[in-house]
């Protein structure tokens, strides 16, 4: 079994995890904006997310022969009757992560990729990192760690302000486009589909004559082809989903921490703690089972006025499937690397990967044109938000300790 033991190795895991976890949301957002149903996308994503955990377990978890004190993955997998309590903690972590990821898939449509990631990650750090600090027996430097938490708390306030300012900018743009919004955004009611018209093959279901990014026509065009319609919906709905997701995310890392380190002493004396690979396997299995159950239910009983579909329709839907499968791999390996780094340097410091909105915002601006042609106020708030995240990730990594 391979263990990350150096502080440098832990930071390397965190940085790689940061890139992976900041990229996979952009792929799912891309598919939703091209018109693919989120139920179909999430089912694909879930499969490779579990597969990533299996690959990690059978490679890093089986690199060398285990010992009675540190059994490898397969040895520990057969000891379920001895470490059942730790397995339950790991599975609880997977359940709340699954709920959080599922919620954010809908929140991205209402609030935008950048702001959703800022708010959810900041809530995760403020609640989850504080819990991990005490669970890890305070191995992280409190005088460094908590100023970093404070930076995240400021960032969540700035993120909400950015969303409000950008939403006001979009309303002003659409108000200068009388009559077009209702006619085009509601074309489904007139017997046409959002994907009719001349297609741009290179860009999914888009139109050949594209509107300029950031204009009112561009906003209407996106609304016209996306699967989750947001025009006329209250911004409060999107923020409510976002805060629910953030609360779920704040619990998964502490639950995983308890699974691998048994701070509450639920294991019998002499029973080895779950390795990070075994815990991650159970964590991913519970995440997979819940996601499959909920999304198959959403095929036939969709939420937010999405169209009904079926399992047969999902199996036949290959439009964008490769991107969805890639997103699952990125998320799975990103979570695994975060836990590997956290086991070495402390899970509170590993929460530095929650600065993933730095990556998500980059993709949001480059791929989706978020904040293009926005007001100066929006740009100033966006800059301040990103600056606080840069400060936060540096501070949290600097607080890294070393687990004995």
C-alpha cells in the first residue's frame, strides 16, 4: 500500500486535485448548455466516478504487501465485520457528497458555474475545515489556518455580490430586447424544439450564426438550447439549491476523516484503521448507489419542469457521453488525491482544494463567456473574489502539519 508521507507530496496531491475538481463541473455545465438532460449526464458521470475509486484502490492500495497494522485494500475489504463503524462513516460521506454534486448540477444553470463553486466551496471550508481541525487533533497551525478560513468566508459574501451584480447586468441587457426573449425562450410551447435550426457541428447544438458573447442575443440563444430553462425563475431558488449543496459538501470530508482515523474510538482495540483507499472505495460505492437511484427516479419524475425520459432513451443518448464519462474520472481522481494528501498533511489543510473556483471561473469565462460585457462593478467584485481565493489557498496550504 502506497502512502503519501512528505509534506511536499501532500501539496502536490492537493494541487493536482485542485485542477481536476475545478474542471469536471465545467464539462457537465457544457453538456447542459448544449441541451443534454442532466439526468443522462449524471448517470454517465456516476459510472466513471466509481471506476476511478476502483482503479485507485487496486493500484495505490495494492502496490506492496500489507501488514497486520496496515493491511492493503483487498485484505481490509474482507474485514468488514471488524471495521463496520468506519465503513459507515465513509459511506455517510459518500451520501452527502452525492447529494451535493447532484444539487450543484441544477444550481449551475440558475446561478452560474463561477458563483456556485465559490459559495459551495466557501461553506465547505468554513464548516468542514473547522471540524477537521479539531478531528485532526489540531495538527495544523491554527494561527495560519483560521485566517485562511476567514478569507473563504469573505469570498462567499463576494460571490453572492457578484451573482447579484451580474444578474442585474443581464436583466438590463434583456430589457433592451423586447419581445424576443419570450418568443425564442419559450419556443418549446409553440411546437418546436430548442435545437431546431441550422446546426454548428463543432459546437454541439449551437447555431451557425452565433451572437456575440455577453450580449442579450447570446443570453437568449443559450436559454433557447439549454436543457434547464432559467428565464423567469427566481434567483432565490438557485441560491437555495447552492447553499444546500454547500452544507452537504461541508460534511463529506469530516466523515471521511472519522472513517480513516477513528477519532471517536468506535473500533475495537487492535483493529487497524481503514486505509484511505478502502475508505474511498466504500465512500464511492455509497455515492454511486444513491446517484443511480435518484437519477433513474428523475428520468420518470423529473424536477424543475424538465421533460420526462426513460432508461432506454438514456442508453441511446450518446450525444456528449464522452465528456460526461471524462467528468466522472476527473472528479473521482480529484477526490482520491485530496484524501491522499489529507491523510498525510491533515484534512483541514487538504481543504485548500476548495479553491477550485479559481479553475472553474477560468473555464466559465473562457468556455461559457460568463461576465463578458458586464458592468465595472461586476468586474471589481469578481477580481476581489478571486483574490480572496488565491490568498485562502496559499494560507491553508501553509498551515499543513504532519500526521504521526
